[in-house]
């Protein structure tokens, strides 16, 4: 994009008043959105008001509508639910109720509303906006406001953010709260799996989603459930038989447990409900398995928001304020949302209409249409689930006579095992033999390679680390031995799951093609590293889990600091030279500063940060949090910064330091990493199949691929998953510091500073264009899951 950066300094909120409310069902991350709206609003000199208890508070007025300050939203980032309350409101559905609400807003000069809620709340807001001028005229006729007020407050601007754990709103990849709800479900499933394993039990889990099966579908994908029931895709006639056959087959394969996930709105193809009890009774009667039901209920709405939801909500909150500042009387009410990795604005009513279309299609039995309307991401999830959960009988599988090797390279990253599982199962479905390489390129050279089957990877999605074993060793010094192994095992394609070493490894193997024909085969890399430093991809498997570990730890540390008062913590994160974890961790944990290699800093900046914290200690928020990337500066070490802060802060605050270390590589993978790993790996294996067909030379009876486009990295770029030849990525790479030359998340850097009360400039060139729902690229694969 060759545009001049546009900065929002020219956008002033002076003289504007913004009201923020949460409405409908609560969702984790709503507080992060409220905090971002308040702070961004105050930052641009607007007045910001809390409207307590949703629309009810707007109708009741009085103490329910209160002007707030910067400190009002301190310490709410990590709190689930919504601190300003939410309520269903009957009066607002009547014109009298809306008339009263308009009067309460006008009295305070509020003509900008930021509504965080589901489609019902947003539809209500749009109606309110359409009636606004009529309501003001009626108030003037009744003598409640004067003609001057009618003129001054003539227009109401509305921006919506979707807060809903169901992810049931069309036009947005991920609604605020969905990722956190998945965290709750997966925590429960992981816990249940251990007890089910002990007793050879079957568990039926009921998750929320009255009209939308997203939570059920994605959690089934993330835990490798045996069967899933969702409203958009009812099972075919006779599903009872096929489900029981599948469950008993799994038991016969020595699988000690079965997990069945049921969305609360699940139906059969005649629109009759399928309940968790019905499924349990069926399993007990037909198979006699020991079966238990667990209904998760409101647990899914609770708990602390995940790192993803905090960052999503913070980005949306800032974007919402920008949208309100730029709104004109002709701008339709819009929703700020995320498409892939991009913040977008969409007309509110287009999204609502499309969301209603899905329900209509389901009511009329047009289920395929309902799945299509849910969007590309939902459709992909469903197809991937179908591909990975049901093993076709060997007689039905194609036989290609191709052998594909899968290996992990680099440091362990949570989600690698989910990626291996997907690769193995998709590869087998495509008719290939899959070989697992133990311990990376080093193990490859030593001949640690064996064929791996469908059942071998069962239960791998939830396992942390790397089951295959992984090493940082590069292939250059073992080329001959690796070529021997490829020849001996007749390997026709390679899939490498790993970090920067995997990328370097593929570059080395493709450079060695001139000497060794064995390397003239299709090779693909799937990025997996906590550092998120692989060129060609905005995200890599493992980074989300590490981010959640950092965020959880920071929450605990903040709590400790709040207790002691006047304490500043300096926390060192991993990432090599890549500041992704430090920067995004700071955004998710509400830190005061983050030191990273990509943005050089000097003693003056350190001094300014100390002064900033000294000022902060004079307010009611008497604690500080500073993140530092491990390699951000060779001289300003964590110890140096700790000593500097301790000395300069004497008498005002004291310091503690904490190095997070390898805990960032461990732990069970987050739902995002499980699903991202599963989907990206499945897509990579399908690419391998396509390339094998293209490069097979019949007359010689072998695969021969020596072009650049036969060695690719599959990465997430803005809104799409793209295959990029590794040779082309060289120019985008800083090989000395092992990072991409350009990194998308640096654009979010000012966001963190604004929310921590620093003056800064923020490039808003990417925001501001109102798109249309139908125009969202159909190929969009999500930054969501």
C-alpha cells in the first residue's frame, strides 16, 4: 500500500461526549473494550460517560450515567464479565423508553454511543439512531428541551462492538469473548479426559450455543472429539447407528475414552432437538458403555479473558473511538470487527441482516446454505473436523505410493503435536504413507524415521511440547546422510513444522538440490515458534499459548504489586530479537512500558519511563509493570534496568524483577494454537498432494521438483493463508537478528503507549474505510480460529 501515513492527531474529540454501555449477555473481554474506549476517548480530549446496566441505565438516567476518568478503568483489564453491568431492558423496546433515554443523553450532551453487545443490542441501537431526530422534536414539543438543544444535538453516532461468546455474528471473524469461552471449555475437556481415561468412560459434554455451533465445533476440533452435534449441520438420517459404530470401533482400537460434544441448540434433520441426555441414553442402551453427561453452562462465560480477547477488545475499543470521531451525519451505524488480522468497519445493519439470514436458512432446513452464510472460517472448521475425525476404511482410501516425511525443527512450541496429527491424518486420507522423523534433522541423519498411522496420533491435539522430539540442528552438516535416508525410505515430500531453524533448514536443503537429487521433492514449512519471528507469517503456532502464559503471570504479579503498593515489576520475556511477546504481552497485561529490539531506546527514554511511573504513583494506581524482551539491548540488561529503576525510584517506589524463562515454551496448547496448527497443517498437506501430482514423472517413475515454488512456507498474511516460496522470503528477512524486516504488530505499539497514558502518534491509515459484508474476501482465513 503506497499511501501517506495518516495520523489521528488531526482528529480531536474536544467538545464531544461519548457514552459507553455493555448490553445483552456478558462476555469476557468486555472490560478491556470499555477500558480502551474510555482511555482513547480521554486521550483525544472527549468526555466519556459510563452508562451502567445497559439500556436500562440509559432509560433510568440519574446515577446510571456518570462521567469517568482515566483511573476509573484501572485494574479491569483482567476481570471477566462487565464491570458496568448489563441487563435485558423491556422499556427500551418502547418508544416511551427510548424518548426517556434520549432525554437523559441530551442532558449530558452525549451524541456518540459505543455499544458492546450482541446482535439484539446493536439492532436496538440502530433503531434509536434512526428515531433520534424525531425523539428530540417530541421532547422539544413537550417542553423538555429547547430548540437550541435540538439543533446542537441533531445527530446520534453509533459504533458497535460485538461481545458474545457464541461467535454468532456475521461479518466478524471473532467476537469478543469467544476465545475465552473456548479456553474454559478446553480446560474442562482436558480435565475430563484424564478421569475418562482412568475408567474407560464416555463423556457427553454440552456447551453453549443455542443458535450457533461455533463453540461446539471448534472445541471438538481442539480436543479431537469423536462426535459433535451442531445446529447448522444436523447429522444424516440413521446417525444413531453410525455414531455407535464409530464409538465401538474407537474402543476396539484400544482407545479408552470417547468424547461427544453437543451444542445446546443441536437438532436433527427434522429440526427436532438432540439433547445431551438423549445421546447418553442412546450410548448406554446400544453399547452399554459407562457414560456421563457434563453440562458446562455459565462456566463458559466466566473467568478471566484470554490474551487474544484482551488484545482484540483493546484494538476494537480504540478503533471504535476513531470511527466515532470520523463519523458524519451520513455515516451508517457501523460495527468495528476483525477480519483475519485487520481491523475493519462494517455497516451494522448488513451484518445483522446476514446473521438473521443464517437463522432463517436453519429454520427452513437449508443447512448447507446456513454453513456457507456463517462464513469461510466456520466452513473450514467443519470440513477440517470431518476430514480428521472419521477414518475411512482402507478399501475406500486412494493409494498414491507416495511417502511423505513429517518432522519438528527448532525449539518446542505448544500446538506442534496438533499440527503433526493433522498432517498424518490428512496425508493418509489423501492416500500417502506418512513417516515420522524423530528429533529433527539430526534424527533424520541418524535414520530415526518410522511409518506412523492414524491411531498413533490420537489424543495429540492437547499435548504440549513436541512428541516427535525437536532439535535446533540445521541440515547443512548432515546433507549426505539425510539424502541417504530419503533414498532408503523413498521419501517423496517433506513437511517441516518449526521456527526460524526450519526456515533456514529449507533454504539449505533447496540450495543442496544441485548436488543431491533426493532433495528435488516438494517441501513445505508450517511456522511453529513461541517467538513469532518467522518471515512470511503474521502468526506462528505456539505464540498464542506463550502470550497467555505471560499474561497470566503478569496478572498475578500485578496483584502482588497492588497488595504491597508502590512497587514496579520488571519482567523479561523470550523471543530472541523479536519483540512480539513483550509488546503483545504488555498490551494484554496493561503494562506501562515494553522494551523491544525493533524500537531502539536510550537512557533518555528510560529516564522518561521512570518519571512517568513516579507520576503514576501519585494517583490511586500505585503499581507498575514493565516488560523487556530478552535481547532488546545488549547493555541495558534486565539487571541494569532493575538497578536504574531502583535507584531513580528511591523513596517513591521499589522494584522487583522476574525472568519468565522456559515456562513460555511449555503448557497445554491454547485453543487458538490447537486449531491454527490443525488447519494450517491440513492445508499444507493438501498442497503437498497437489505438488506430488504435478511433479511426478511417469516415464522415470519418480517425483522431481526443483523449482523455487516447490519449497514453500505456508503463512497467515493479513487475511489469507498463503504459500510463499522460501527463496522469495529471503529479501524480507534480517538473518543476523532472525526476524522479518517488517512486522505487522509494530503498528499496535502506539496502542499500548496510549492505553498507558503516553503521548504518541498513531498511524490510522488502515482504518476508516467502511467495507460491505458481502465484499469480504471469500478466501479470508482467519486470524481467528
